C-alpha cells in the first residue's frame, strides 16, 4: 500500500474508490494510521498505575487498599488538574496567536 500524502483528504468519495476497497475501509485505515500512536500511548499511560497496584497487591490487603485509594485520588485530583491546566494554556496561546496573526 502506498503511503498517503499530506494533501490527500481523509474522506474518500464514492467515485474515488480504488480497486475493490470501499470508502469506509480506506478511511478507517487512514484514521488508524493517524490515531494509532495516540491510542497506544493512552493505553500505556493508564497501564502504569495498574501495574503499580498489581505489585502492591502482593504485599497484602491493607497495602492494596491504600495504593488503590492513592492512585484514585492522584488520578482525579492531580492528573486531571494538570491536564486541564495544560489544555487551557494551549487553547489560550493558540487563540492569542491567531488574534495577533489576523490583526497583522
């Protein structure tokens, strides 16, 4: 399969089908190629606390409860807060960049 160019659209029209490959399969392949690394990194990011809790589970019931509670609190408060701050920063910098670009 040839490597698609950047200028090639993701959505393939019905008349632009190649061979016996339908448009939905072609679009799914392109989207998977673009989103695959992001999906893999998200899965690995969520697997890290899981592995930590699994290792602590061998120490006993009380240790497992403490590690599970700490992981839950860290996920809800710490990581969510950091992601929201990062998202807000990226959004505001992008908006200010576009505003400055349009005024020039």
